[in-house]
C-alpha cells in the first residue's frame, strides 16, 4: 500500500483521536495549534496544503478573510466542507504539486508532518512559494529525529507496526511511510529558512 491508500482508508481520523496518541504526540499537536494562533493574524488569506478534514482553518476561521484548504482525499474534503459550513472557508480536492489556484495568499501552511508523507516535496514547496509569494510566509511543521519512539508507539496503536527505520523515515506494515528531518536536511531541501522547535519532537520551518 502507498501513503495514498493508507489515508484513503481513514488513518487521519483515527490518528486525531486523542485515545490513540502517546503523550509526546499530544504535546506536539497542542503546541502546533499554539503556533497556528501565533502566526495567523486578523484579515489574512491563508492556504492549508494537505488540509485533511480542515481542522486548522476551522480553528482560526474567525480571523480569516479567506481560508482555502487543499487535499487529494475527496472524503476528507467533503468532511471539511461539511464542518466548515458557510463563511470564508473553501476546500478543494487537488494535487499539492499542481494546486488549481491563482490567487495570492498572505500565508501558506502544511502542518502535522504532512510534508513528511509527500513524495514530491520540492513540488509542494514550489506551489507554496507561488501562492504565498512573500519570503517567510510559508510554514511547515515536521517531525524531528527524536520523534521516532513516540511515533512507533502512535503507529502501533493505529494498527501500523513499524517494519523499517532509517535516519530519514519509518515504514509500517500497513504501508505508511513517514519521514523525520534533521535541521541540516531541512536546510538542504528547503534552502533559506528559519527552524524552531515545536514541543520536543518536531520543528516549525518558515521559508
């Protein structure tokens, strides 16, 4: 199975259930939401790449002039649109490397290590830069190398025991491939960027 197949089978919804999350993962997800509140200002136009069921944009919807979420999973987009209702939020099914938008955004995010599960990372960065063209208005949150133990336990609880571990990724028996990043590797992949900790197991990368 590929990551596409794993997420189509509903992994995201199970992963967001607090009952599945080790304490380190819960702390990361809380810190990530604090980070979102810090960066999203009143009146912004925000793009969420790999938005899943829309939880990040929905959380800050009252601040947004426009929020657009993009995800390749139609079922997730349908759920996001249902949860959002009327207002400034819009959700579209699309490829994160060829996003069907031309409007400029004040900020673009790709959270919860979504970038670490994507095959064409350079293509995603290119689209984020195109749609949020000002420097340091694009933000990733990704797992660091010290996240491995917590993620092994998290994935086990999700029915995805880890079969392979390398310095750059984990692969589970269910087909999930999830990467983790050192700071030098992030700079090599992204170029000019600012890296800061998120909880103890992740990094926020602004570029």
